[in-house]
């Protein structure tokens, strides 16, 4: 039996290789908040502020309902979602979350103790970036600390894109470096670091 969670794009859940139909809206956003906890307890108040910009009087009851729906979606893994000291925790084992795999790829490319050739670094970063399928928790609203955490995930992606472009240039692969930065700038035209990357590498033109 296997379970896999997706956060780098639409929030997804696969059990034994099959994609599970998750409840839409706030239950899916709740799953994103729990996944960002990496198995640690996430206080209920933090979850509530992530689900609503202004939690309604029924927020606590609604949260319990969403948790029940998520447990049903987890099927044989429902016991992984637990109530703990005024919060909830979702047990996620190493390798079950796409974010963990992305970060592992980036560490292999850039982390201490790793000194691959530019070609190897570019390949590792390309593999990391292929794990993304849109914005983090794509299509869901962003409120409070949860929203800021999702913003930070997107920023980690853009930083990896910029580093990928630099290593492509170092490896003599100018075309994919140009394409990566231009794609980034199409989404974020005011991103100065990406423009600087084009200029500094002599790719602007």
C-alpha cells in the first residue's frame, strides 16, 4: 500500500496509485495546511486563519467537518490524521510528499558537500522543477500564515528557476536558460533578479 500527496500545483492525493477525488474548496485547503506541517501538530487557530480571512462563528464546527471528510478521503490511512493538543497533525512519511522530493533534488544540486559539474547541477534542478505543475496549492485562496507559507513555496520555485538558468549558462546551454527566465518573467514581469540574470549572462536581446 502506498500514499502520495501533491502540493506543487493542485493539491492531490493518490492511494495505491489511484488519484482520490478530494472535496473541493476549504477541505482541500485544510489538507494543504496539514501537509505544510510536515507531520507536526498544526494549531487549530492557525488552520482557521488559513481557511478564512475572517472565520465565521461556525468555523470550529466546520473545521471538524472538513477533518472528517479528509479522513474519509484518506481511506486506509485515515488514522494518520489525528487531533493533538488543540491542533491536528497528518503523518507524512519521507518521500510521500512532492515538496520533499523537490527539496531533495535542490539539495543534491546545491547543498553543502555536493559539487557537481554545471551540467549535472542543471539536470538536477531541471528534475526538481518538473515536479511543479502550477502554483503551490493552485486555485485555492491564501489567507494568514498558510497563505504566506504557500507564497514562500512559490518563491522557492522561482529561485530554483533562476539558479537553473545560471547553471545552464555555465554549462553552455544558453537556449534552455533563456527559455526558463523568459517563462518566469512572463508570470512575474517585475522580478528584477530574473532581469538581472538575463543581463548578467548576456542573454537579453
